[in-house]
C-alpha cells in the first residue's frame, strides 16, 4: 500500500470511528465561522475518494451495488430539489467492521461490516445511521471540535501525526490509530451517536423495515467483541459509545421488550452478498485473521454447501491454523481461546490438517475443474513430510492452472521435493 493511501485511509477510519460525515445541503445553513473549514474538509474528502479509486480499494460488484442503491435510496427523506444532495454508497475492500462518510455525500461501508449482517433490515439500520450523520452535518462539527483541541489547520494534518500501523493488502489496509488521536476520536460522545441510532430506527419504521432487527445486530456484535482480542481492529461499532448502552437505548425506542430479536438469516440477502463474504474471507486470511475467515466461510457453507470455492478457502484456513497456531491465539480473546479446547501439543497440527484435507476434497467433489484445492493439498502434504503426495498434487495444480500466478514458487517447491532427502534438507 502506498503511504498516501495509508494516510488517507486513516482519515476515513478516524472519521468513521467517531462519527460519519455530513453533506453540504445548503451553504446558508453553515455558520459563517465554519465556511472555510467546510471547504477544507470537502477538499480532503475528495482527495480521499480519489485515492480509494486510484488504489483499487472500492469493491466492484454490479449486482450488489444495485441492491445497495435501491435500499439506500428508500431511506433518503424527500428534500427540495434545489438542496437535494448527491448521496451515494460504496463498498470498500476492508475486512474490519466499519463504515464512514465523506462531505461530498459518499457513504463507505467495509466488506467486513456487510459480512457481519444477516438481513437487509440490519443493512438498512447501518445505512440509516450513516445517513443521519450526513443530514446532521456531524463531520463538520466534529472536525471543528477536533481543531479546537489540536489547533490544527486541516484534518489531514492531524492524521499524519500519530504512529501509523498499516498492513498492506493491495489497495486495502487494516490501519491502527495512535493512542492520543484514538482517544480524541473515541471521546466524541454518546449524544450524536444516540441521535443517529434513533433517526435510523425512525427511517426504518417509515420505510417498512423491521427496526427490531437492529437489536439482533447489536447483540451479535457484542458477542463478537467478546470473542476477539481488544484493540484487534478499529471498528464502527467498537469505537462508538458502548454497544451495551446503544443496545439498551434502541430497545427503549422500540418499547423496551426483552422479546426483540433478529429474525432468521434472510436467504435473498445472503445470495446477493455471498461473493462479498467470500472476498472478505480472503482478505481476512491475508491479514492472518483466521477465526474471522472461519466465521465468513462457515456462514456461506451453512446456506450454500455446494460452494466449492468456500470449501477451498475453508481448507486454506484450517491449513494455516495448523501451521501458525500463535496467530490464532493472538486473534482470540482468552475466553474464546480456552473455548476451543484444543491443547497446543503434538496433536494440534494433525487435527486441523485433517479438517483441511476434508474441506479440500469437498471442494474437488463440488467442482472438479477448480485447481486451487490441489495446491492446498500439495502444500499440506509437504508440511506433513509426505513428498510423493505433495508432488502429485502440486503437479496436478500446475497442469490445471498453467498460468497460475504462483507458478514459479510451486515449480521451485516441486524441484526441491524431487531431490534426494538429504538435498531437500539442505534446500530448506
């Protein structure tokens, strides 16, 4: 990832952590003292947007985009044509649970957030929340408050100050905030977030969405927050006022019933978002977020058991867990780790590898033309020290996929495996 994109994506994630951006609907409604600041923030927003496009960070999927557009447009309240903003929603290839908006009216939702949703009603709540921030101009007032604290000239200047931890993945980054800046962001306060939640519920009610499903969303994210290490990611929900507080507030809005729960998974929504969920699992794998990838893949396979690629990536996840147990340990909370009930002894790798083999073979059964499971099995057998089996599967992989991007690596692995055992040890 380029340093420019890292800095600008940090801007977007910082904005998303504390608030989401407003759209300039009417110049006359902006206090005079904020006119220049508004112009600066709009300029930064457009730079951010341009870099996302330039670096390929936007997730392009026409069917999903049309679905999002229809849902989002249904939430937008009527406005006079002279002041109607150019609202739009885009998806970012980032597996963290986040959403944020820009001053030009663009809402960005990460693949990681959509992958955590089970119904269109939950998506409506998320988009309604961000739309409320847009309508209330929260970004402008947030930026003004932040400038008063830091005496900075522009928000992008602030973003460059803290230490930046970025894990590059093409055009995607999992970015952490410096502690000082994170404190100022997460200290934004409950009032505006509560107001956005309340407005989202009203939008859902007006448009016929089941607003009670927001309860299920908060409960699911509370459970996820407990499952993973604190500070693992900067996210839309973990950085807003406590989810428990927000859950209670939304329940109060809905009448305070303890019977409020999200409905079962909405199959049509899952069909539309299935390719995104698979893509998000791949992003999680590349960032060593193995349990996150498992969550994505297991949801797909519960409802689409014939999805060969999902079985393949499930095999990859199990293979990598067997190979790198510490990465899974670092991802999970202490409670979740103990809940695995799998001691890290000499049985650890074998148990995960057995699951990987089953997943790879299921992928082959579901789609005999898919080459990747042969690669996975070859690398797994190599790790087990079974060179003949590894050679057979890796050869078959290259035969099925002669233009494989990792052809050189696989060819060198094959050459090493076919050397005498003593030479293999030296090559390693």
